[in-house]
C-alpha cells in the first residue's frame, strides 16, 4: 500500500519535475554567456585563453573595472551618459506616442479610423531596412544628420506593434469608465490622462522596458547617424574600443558587464509590472 501511494505521488509530480528540469537546462544555457563575460572581466588575457578553461579565475582582477572606466581615449562615462540620454528619451517618446495613438484608435470616433489602423498594422510587414534609406534621406535633406535627432524624433511618431498592443488594452477597459468621466465634465485629454492611463500601467511598463532595451542595445542607428565619436552610446563605444585595442580583453569584458548592469536593474525594478503586462497581453482578444 505505501508503495502504491508513493508511485501515485511520483506520477503526479513527474510532469512538474520534468518541466522544472527543462527550465533549469534552458536557464543555464542562457546564463552561460553572461557568466563567461563576468568571469572574463576578472581575468588577464593569458587566463582568458588558458587551456583547459578556467571557469573560476585563480585571482580576481577587480582592477579591470576602474581601468576600463578610466582608460585613455575611451570616455566611458560620456558614452554611458549618451546611452542613458538616448534610451530614456526614446522610451518616453515611444510610451507617450503609442499610448495616445492606441487610445485614439480604441476610444475616439473619426472618419477612416479602421482604415488608418489597418494601414498602421500593415507597416509591421515592411522590413526596417526598406524604410531606412528613405528615412536617412529625409533627415539629410532637412540637415539633421550627425546628431541624435534622427534617432529620437521617430520615437515620438509611434511604433506600430506597441500601438496595436495599447489599443487592445484600451479596448479591454469598460466603457462605463469613460462615460462616467464625461458625465463629470472631463474631456478626452483628462479622461486619457487621469482615468485610462493608470489602468493600463502594466502595458505601459511592457512598452517602456522593451523600448529601453532596444534603444540601449541599438548599434546600427548610432553607427549610421552619428558622426562625432563624443556622441557615441556604449554599444558603439565598445565596438570602437574593441577595434582599436584588440588585446585588452579583460577591460573590454569589464566594460561590457557595466553596460549590461542597467538593463538588469531596470528589469528587477519593473519586473512585477512587466510580467503582469505580458500575462495580460496574452489574454487580450
């Protein structure tokens, strides 16, 4: 009898154990590159390429971090500030524009609303590289090349995917809320800002986190549009560091770890809203 009970318990727990085992394997696979970067930032070049592989450095060279930050002709702090400015500005522009346009498509009545929405969604099928050259020529003709304007201005014009997502969230809110706000004398702007936006905070966090990560890791845009190396973000600055100093692997890994830390901090501070937004996104019809 006890054996039968044990077997039943094992059968019930076996699917859960198998699922957790698969998740652990995938977690290790995804964490392995970051772990390698972390331990490499504490090694010398000889230790990094030693055979067999040293998974734990015998001596941790923490001096690689201040050396990377203060390396001659590598203005790390300037690049860090450029990345922060670029990422936050693009994030604010994307969140504000996509929330406003999504609310308009969901709640406002105007001619050709559905046609404009379908056109907006259709742009998702256009590859980024197809519109890249026309966009470049537009900014060239108006004299805005060489700075952050070509990288920041499009963020305030919306993103088709996030507009679609915000529209779905606004459609899921009860109409009675907007009706009650109108009865109290609130206009569209007040209803949008004080009633609707607080209710879609998880969706806003999803848009903000994805946009921040995309801008922080953006390489092609700054490479094409920025002509002054003092304006480089960290993604481009690390490439310049690597291209000029092929042997400073420890410093390069240390700088890469510091570059990754803001993304980790942002995720940990926003994970509750972020995960809630991802869950609710999957429930929207």
